[in-house]
């Protein structure tokens, strides 16, 4: 997905409110009663209008306070929005800053203008520098401009916002790089959203493979390799293949290799679950809300979105994105409960429930990536409904065999605002996967999310690994059936700082 906005930033630049014409102005106002920078100028040219509104406590500067004025005397703007940026000489929290960015983005879109100018003071945030604030704003603006997949003529969403110019009252210069970085991550997130929102009759394993191939055509630093069913069979990936047995769609293993580092440098790898539709298979799901199972490839979408961002940000590192993709359907050829299959690792699996299919495709992909001698491997999957019970739609569940890796992921979540929370992966939980007829069963135990991670842990002993369960965070936030583009911000942050 191409960038939706033309974004730019300049610092310490005074605008000419008397002369220049503006379509939409979005003006950040702190809680301080003294006005400075561009805001002071607006107050002067408007004969004290801003001061008046502040004294009447209409503009409060408080975070969440957003005031719309169709006209300000003396200022040639069609629309103006005043957005609260909180206390001036006190550091605010990251979460509060995300709220400010959300208010600014909402105003920009609500204005229905093609061009907006954003005038903001420098906001200081605990443990963060100005570049971080600019990056976050760039990302929010780009990400909130995304309008979902739509096929048809009626009510087609229309994007009008094209140009955003940010004017920051700050002495810092060179903020453009941070803005660009944020925008690229926002665009990666949008790419992920578009893939996830695409219905399953279009978004098949082959479609995902084609998207990966298209990515390497756009960014030559990414090399894509796609394995079909024949090739996977040769590698002994019977477990992955068993998931697609009931489908007419061919299963795919997609490998995207970004080589930005030295040849012998160990790569960081992300592996996404790409079930393009999960009916549950023979262990069929109830029909209520089954349409949401088109989102069961959100892990794969996040890998594509993150690889796109990485390809554009060009870090000097080696990063590999892998997608294990299949469609889980019931049919006369489908896998049945009780079937025993072998995995690429040599372990056998008794498939007691065909609806626990994510782990079946991931385990073979996780064995496959051993060949790259990875520095770290993170898998991303809409793996269990149970993670929604545990963490709701707020946090992604993290489980890992390496505490340092888990800590890095948790802190990347805080930095990006794309939060994650750790669940234990203690040996005590492994017992649930006992099988009478194979080395392991694909279900068992009572802690659903942890049990699924325990299953995967049997295939990841050779490297540092973490599992992200995104069933709660990838889509459905606020009850809306739309993709959130998560955890692209978290993954990008992790990979860039790893
Ligand atoms: N794709 C689902 C998990 C899921 C459920 C994602 C709800 C988003 C919303 C996964 O393949 C699945 O069906 N998991 C089962 C596992 C069970 C059979 C052990 C589940 O969570 O019920
Ligand atoms: Mn399932
Ligand atoms: Zn699934």
C-alpha cells in the first residue's frame, strides 16, 4: 500500500496568519495560560480571541479537549481545531501523548480537507525525546488515514486528506527523519490492515504469496521464495499440510529475506500464522461471527506489513519474514479428529481438534527456520480465543523461552504504544499435551493460550523464541470488525532496536 499522505515538518517557523490562506488549522494548546510561538501570533491577529476562549474555559488545553471553530476573525482559515496538549512544564505519559495524536488525527480527518497545517508546541514526555513524539505523530496520521477494503459502488469510503504540514514550536532541527520513520511504520500497518480486511475468497494463501512477490518487486532488498505443497511434502511438513487437506486452495510457505546486514550476521525472524479462513475444519466452529475468521491470517499480514516497513527503513540488519499459510476447511479429504501426522522435526502429533490448526502450521515453519541460525524468532498468531479472555483487546499475549527477549518485546510494546503482556511458559503447563497415540496432542490442559505456546515450544528449542498471541489485538477493537494493523508497530520497533 502506497503512502496515503504527503507529510512534512518544520520547527520554529512563524506562519503569516494575516496574509496566508489556510484550509484547515489544527492548533495544539497547552494548559499554560501564557501564549507563545504561533499561538501567540494567532491571538494577536484575532484581537485576543484565543485568550478570550481560554478565559471562558472553552479552550482548556487539557488532553481530550478539542474545540472546533469554523472561523477566527483575522485568520484566513476555513476551519480551525484547538487540541489540548496538557500541562506545559510537566512531563506527560506516553499514553497521554497517544491520546493527543489521536485527537489531532481525528480533527485532520473530520475537517474533510485535502490539506491541513498542524501547529504544535514541543510536548515533553517521560523518557522520550522530541524525535519520538514526531515519529508517533507521523505514524498516527498515516495509520488513521487508512480506509478499509471496499468492493462496490455505494458508500465507497473516500479519502480526501492528502497533505499534512506540521509546524513545531521547537528549537530542535532535523525532525523530518523521525516523521518519515513514523509514517513508514504507519504505512506498513495500513498494508497489514488491508490484507487482513480482504475477504477470504480473495485473500487465499496464493494471494499472500503474490503479495510477498510484489513486495520484492517494489523493494529489491527483499528476496521472496514460495514453497508449494510438493516442496513442503519433500521437506516432511506433513503437519502443516494436514491443515489444508480439506481445501482446494494450495497451502504455501512464504519466505521473505531482507539482507541489510553483514553476510554472516544472524538474522532476526518473524513467522506469521496465515490461515486465510478458519472454519475449524471437521471440528467445525459455530456459524455466529464465523466471518471474522477471515482475520485468521492477521499474523501473516503483520509479517508482510512489517517487512514492508523494514524494506523501506533499510536498517543494517538481516531480517527474515516467514508465513505459514493454509485454508482450514471441512471436506471429504479433510483431516479428522484423531488423525496422527508427522512434523518436519520428526515428532508426531495427534490432531484431537482440527480447530487448533494454527499451531499445526506454525510448528513446521518454526522447524524450517532453524536453517537460518536465527538470533531470535518471534511467531505472531491469532492462536487462541482464550487470550481475549485473559487480556481483552488491549494487550497482545507474549510467551517466550528467553526472558531477555520477552523483556525486549514488552518494552517495544511500551515504546510503540502497541502493548503486550507476558504469560508464563512454565514446565507445569506442558503436561496437558500428552497423547496416547503420538508424541504430542494438539490440544489439552486448561490454560488455552499457554497450552498452545507449550505446543510451539516443542519446536523452538534450538533458538531464542517468543510467541505473540494476537487474537485479541489484531482486529475487533471496540467491537468493530476491522483490522487494527497491530502488531506492526511493536514488531518494527523490536526489529529496529534488536
Ligand atoms: N483462530 C482461532 C483462534 C481465535 C478465536 C482467534 C477467536 C480469534 C478469535 C484458532 O484457530 C482456534 O480455533 N483456537 C481454538 C483452540 C482450541 C480448539 C484449543 C480456540 O481458541 O477455541
Ligand atoms: Mn481454529
Ligand atoms: Zn485459527
